[in-house]
C-alpha cells in the first residue's frame, strides 16, 4: 500500500475507483480514511466533459462511515477547461448532492482554468469551504492544519474589500451563467469603485438576458399556438376525411344493393327468356314432327324440316350463350371494346362467341346471317383488329383473354 509523502497516511486505490471518458480517465483515491484525492490520467491537456457523483458515492460507501464529512483534493493538472455540462454537475454537487464536504481544495490549476475554479469557490454556500493551492504538498498541509484546528484557511484573504467584490462578481456571473438566475439582485458598489463598471455591465447583461428569455418565451408561445392551430386543422381535415369515407361507404353500400337488385332482375329475365326459348324449342320440335306427317313432295318437306331444324339450333345456341356468360366474359367484352373501339356491337358479340368456341355456323345463326355473310364479317374484323394474315381471330382473342 502506498503512503502519502506529506502526511504519512495510507493511500487506498482500487481498480474500479475510476471513470473513463473520451480522451481521459478520472481516478479517485482515498488518503487516510476521509480525504478523497481526484485526478485525471491523460496523454495531453483535456476539457472535462461531465461531472458524475456516482464514483464519489461508490468510494465513500466502500471506505468511510455514513456521517463523515470528507475532504476533497482536486488535482487540476492537464485540465485546460470544463464543459457546460460539467458546470451543471457542479451545481448538483453544491446544491443537491450530499454529504457535504468539509473542505474542497483545488491545486495545480492552469491559468486558463483558474477563473472557473474561482467562480466555483465564489458560488459555494457558506457551509462549504473551497480553497485554491499551488501543489499537492500545499494542499495536504492545508487539510492537516484544518483538521488540527491550527488555522481557519477559509477567511484569510476574503476580508479584504477587493477580494470580497471579486468574489461577489464571480458569484453573480455563476448564478447567471450556470444557474440561469436572471432575476437575482446585483448589489452595485459605489460609483467611485474600480469594480463599478464591471458590476454595471453585469447588470445590463442580466437585463438583456431577461429580455432575450422573454422573447424566447414569446416565440415558444407563438410556436405552440401555431402548432395547436395546425394540429386543429389536421384534426378537422381528418374528421372531414372520416366523414367522406363514411359517405362513400354508404354510397358503395347503396350501389352494391342496386347491383344486387339488378342482378336479381336479370336472373329473373334470364329465367323468363330460358322458359320462352324452351317453349319455342318444344313448339319447333312439334312442328318438325307435324311436317314429317304432311303429304307433300319430299324435297319441299326436306327444305321445311331443315329450316325448322336450323331455327332449333339457333334457339339452342342463344340459350347456351345466355346461360354460359360469366363475369370474366363481361370483363373480356369490356377490354375488347376499350382496345378496339371501332368494333360495333354485332362484331363484339361475334368476338365473344369465337372466344367461347362457337363454330361459324352457330355464330351465323345467332346473329341472323348466312355462313357466307359470316365469312365477310370475319374478314372485316380481321382488318379492324390489325392482325396479319398468319394470325387468326381465335388466336388473338385467346391471347387477349389470357392477359386478364
């Protein structure tokens, strides 16, 4: 175990009594049983980032009784500056966290960081003593003297007027800068004091900061109002969209009901047509049978029988076309018409029957034309569809149906 060369007290150091940061590591040792010694290990001068009291709590919990008021030595070697977050940690140390330190002593203070340490000393409450010393030996001797009751180091120079004013000035700066206390009263020295211009400038700065804070609050309120207004508009828009969706749903429901009614009516009409076709087919069959019994020339009887049979086949084709028509067939007709708007209704009907594998004779009878007339229509359709001579209408329509 190491021993302090000045006091002869044992120095306790544990592997987990350290805290890594970016670019440096903070260490905390225990000298004797109530002196904490803090220092940083760094390869180059650094800026302290954050002040965490967890390491101090850990060391105190593992080494000192609960009611102890420890002493803290802070080696400022290699420390050139402290961040704003670190200053906030100092505020927590001074005004929130406990237990209270009996004395806090900084030493090896770089000139670039001295004013910050002096500001920290100025802002501390009366029940905490903060001292600045040159080196480790001087700091340890001061602690030992205070513990022995030999000197009251806290007030050896603060009674001088300039020192008091400097301390008050730094404390006011810390309250404004570190604690955002813009409404504290600043006691101005007499106008003939050399410190008067500095305190007056500080007072003006405090007023400016109050004005800026009021402006920021006003701007924040404006932004809140703008946000609430925009939020209200969005809610109105959303509610309007919800209402529109509700109306569209109602409209879709009405259209669906209307389509169901239309389908029902068409099914009834299809039933009626099928019944009528059945009755006509029965009548045609009866007529064919009666023709066969007629006592007329055979060639006339044959011609009459063929015409009657043709009418039967037409009726059967019509019945099959009406009963076999599906939703897919309707979609096919719609696509064919959209792609080839030059086709008339009869040509569209012929196209559907070709797609459904009806032969030329059945199609001709269905549309009421001769087989030769049907050939003419197919020739014109071939041109309207833009097909070359090697591609049939049947092949083209099958490919078109396969794309759906």
